[in-house]
C-alpha cells in the first residue's frame, strides 16, 4: 500500500509540474517597446508570419516612460520581452541585473553584451533645403559647427537634448571633436541661431526643413536620404565631426515566471524582421546585410565612452548651460 501511495504521489507531482509548464507556455508574451511605427509593423509582421500570431501582447511606450519603468520595476516588470534604446538596456542591467543571456546566435558586426542584440540603428547628419539655401544666398554647411555661424541666424532648426535622443547624436559629435569648452561655444551659437526652432521632437527639424521654414538643421540621416530620393529639395551632409549612431535592441526579462516563448520570439524578430527594418532604417548591423551607397555614411564614428543614461544626463546638463 505504501508503495502504491508513493507512486500515486509521484505521479501527481509530475502532473502538477507538467501542467504548470504547459500553462506558463500558453501565457501570452508581453512585449514592451519604444520603437517607432515602422519598426513595430515589421516586428509584428515577423511574429505573425512565423507562428506567433495571437500569442503576444504588444505595448508601445515613449523612451523616457519605458526607461523609468525598467529602472523602477526591474525583473518584476510585466513585460517578458522588450525592444528599447541600447544604452537604457545597459544602464538598467547594471542597476537591476534583469535580463537573461540570449540563447541564440546572431552575426552582428558591432560588439554587444550577451543579454541584448540590436534591432535597428539610426545615424545623425546635417540636413539642408537646397531651395531655401539658394533663395537666401546661404553657403552649404560642411559641419555641425558651421550651424553656429551668424549667417544662419533664424535659418536653422535642431533638437533639444532634453526632448529627444536625436540631439544626443549631435552633442556626441561636437564633444568628440571640440571637447567640453569648445562644444559649449558651438552649442551657444547654434541655440542662438535656432531661436524658436529649437525642437523637442526628433523629427521637428526635418519637418521645418521640408516646409521651407528653415534652410539647415540636424536630424536623422536616413530620413533626409529618403526625402532626396523622393524628389524634395532636401540634401544631407556627413559632417566633419562624424556621423554618430544609436541603436535600439531586443532583450528578454529574467522573470521568476519565465516564459520560454519570449526567447523564441526574440530570435524570430531578429532573424525575420531585419529584412523589413533595414528598408526603413538602412544601417548595416549584421553580417550579410547591404544598403544602397547613399545610405552608407562617409564619416561613421563611435563615442569614446560607453553610452549610458548617466552620460546622457551629463550631456543634457552641458546643453542646458548653453541656452
């Protein structure tokens, strides 16, 4: 009788763990993301076309809002999987040790920790409206520094680092070329010239350049390339200070109630969404990828220090001192 009871008890325990595992795997994967609409569409398409339709819940957040949740909640966050600015992922990992090492291989051309892999990359550039330049007899700038020249007063638009990380690409380029004091001098001139055209949105400057409200600005390189190809009087300049880049990446939360589907979905997104994502964000990240020649920046550079939220804050403070 004791032997029979032991076997029954063992069977019940195995059945419990089996049911718990199945129930956990049946739970929908919750994905939090700061990605723009184009990237979100590509991610959902990759998941839906590869057997994961109806198996996930996708929620979009602003970068600052999602970053705040990651810092405050750590591995207790509701999300199983995130796509987020890479520097936020690194900083929240350092603070909370909250991500699982990825269980799949990627052939990326940039080095990253084992707990995330890039989803997309963006680069900065000087952008001009060729028609407005000509109408106002303005020289074509060759650098970010040139935007601080007096001839461009009221003719430029740039992003405030307090509003969007697009501006951080500009600040990184200036600091790498001119140091802290030189950057302060340049930014003071740029902000004076921008006046009411200092934008909080990363897309603010290019919208004003398209509309002909200003002649020159700083923004995302791939947007200017696309506008030029479409026939708009828009051109782009790879500045002497360099084309700096930011990446957004994918990471899996190391939750107590870990769902293996989240790791599978992360792999699916990287292996199946990149073909579409690179059309919208044409920066090569993985081996074997190619883009048109005009999408290859001529002066790609990397900031000397690791990008972290602490570094961003210090650069924002430097920027504020120049207004």
